[in-house]
């Protein structure tokens, strides 16, 4: 079989109520549009959501960065926007920064993670979807999955994994990239990926299998728009088993909720709470930030699944922990480190307040 491409593309094109969920009618619009328009272009597709973000999971043989696939996704979001406008849903068309498609959906608002690979005899993948956070949210879990032997036993025990993985890290501000060979360069890499607002792990490669293992979306909506539009609510794909991390090793980092940026007005840190698709409806203080994990077996490009992993009671404790952390963080109100630092508030309404008061600041002595 030729190579298969898995494209996960997401956008907030209108939600209800407020920034909480995608209305079922929007999902239907997208499903029907894809069924009508995809013709021979797709092998399979699934429309789902995380919080207020609609997510299209597409399989095909067109490769990554394919204009026809990107246009299909763009048109699907445009169509769903019509339904959102009809229902007067909140923020209709919010993430679509252009009036018409211009060749590549990257840089037009939606978030995208794509990988092309030869489907193995059995191909388990996990698709992660997050709401009320940003691309750097994947740094810590991807580090744990592919570089931390306390998380991933395979790094010690599985000869195919023992050699390590290569991490492609992007500087999201200066648009540069670097590849770190791990475990040798772990300490160097951590200097960068610990700064989650600036550096993002774009992809991970297995050194033994010489193949892609994970890819994430790294779009920064606000940097593109030059103003606060909403958070970038990222997606991520991880291949599992047979020399890649086991499914359980891939899910394990989410058992201890870490702090991510993006809660309330994209301006607060909060814990990333693992939950089912159904539970991915931010409430308290528009959060806390959510992450969903959908498992699929690919079968000649067909999506066998999804298995909604975080619906499992094994993640109940993580949810309770996340709620406790959320409660504590909320007690800090508008103070850091609940609220983001000033430099990270650059694309919110904060600069307007600064501007308004700039005249009144005077030198001390
Ligand atoms: C966070 C988020 C929400 C909104 C908030 C204000 O990513 O989407 O917390 O920022 O509800 O929304 P507006 O400005 O649309 O009233
Ligand atoms: Mg929204
Ligand atoms: Mg969202």
C-alpha cells in the first residue's frame, strides 16, 4: 500500500454557550459537507470536538500540506460558520482569519497536525485535542512520552526504543527550528522546551525505525492576527506500539495534570484536565483547560475507532487533582502566576490599558 496521511485540523468557528461547546448542528453541517464534497479525495473522516473547537480527523493519500485537503477543511469550516451565524452562536467564524482560501491552511487561523507514513501491519494512533491552551502544552507530555524512562518503560526495556528519539523543536517567535538527538542532548533541549510560550515540540522521530512518531500543531493564532483572537487550542498525533511508546505510556503523562497557559481570556495558567469528549465543555472560569485522547487503529487508512481514552475511571484521580489545583490557582485571582506574565499578555487587551495610562507614568527622582 502507498503511504497514508493523517491530518487533524481544528478551528473554533462558533460555539455555544459562550466559548464552551460545539453545537450538534454545526457538527452535522460539517459531516454532511465532507460526505458531499470529499469524493475520492479522502479515505475516511471523523468530525469531533474538544470544548468550543471543531476537529476534522482526515485520512487520505495526498501527503502533508496538500492544497486540495486543506481547501476541503477550510470549506468545511466556512460551511459550519454559516450554520453558526444562522443560530447566532458565539464567535461565528472566529478562527478563520481570511475571507478565502489561499493554498495552505497553515497561517490562516485553524490549527493543523499532519503526518504521512507507511501503515504498519497494525497501526495504533492516539489523537490528542486540547481546549483553552496553546501549542506549548504538548512539550511536557511529549518529553515524558519519548524521553523520560520514569514515564516510558520502553525507553529502558524495548531495544527499538532504547536508542532514543529525535525531537524537532520550533522557535514559535523567530520561526526557526532545531533537531535535538535524545537522550544525548536532553539537557540542552530542556533549556528550550521548558519555555512553553516560545518553543514547541513540532515532531518526534524514532531513530531505530527511521520514521515519524509524533506531530503537533504549532500555530499561534494571536501572533498571526496581531491581536487577541482566542487561544490556539492545539492538537497532536502520536503513533503507538511495536517500537513506538505503548498506548499506556502515551496516556501516562496526563495522569498528573500540568499547568498550561490559556485559561480565561487566554490570560491565565491552569491545570490541563484530561476528560472525555462529552466532558470537554469548559465551565469554571471558562475552564479549566481540557485535553481529550482519541485512539484509532488505522486499517488501510480507515479510522477504526475512536476509543475515548480519558472517559476511563483511571483518570478520575487526575481530574480530582486538576480540580484541586484549579481551585488553588483561582484563589490567586489577577495575580501571577495564575495570571500570565506581562510579556505573554502582549496579544490580549492588556496593551490598551498600558497605552491609556502611559502618559501618567513619570520618572521616579
Ligand atoms: C479562553 C476563551 C474565553 C474567552 C472569554 C471572553 O481561551 O476562549 O475564556 O476569552 O470568554 O470572551 P469574549 O472576549 O469573546 O467575550
Ligand atoms: Mg470560542
Ligand atoms: Mg477553544
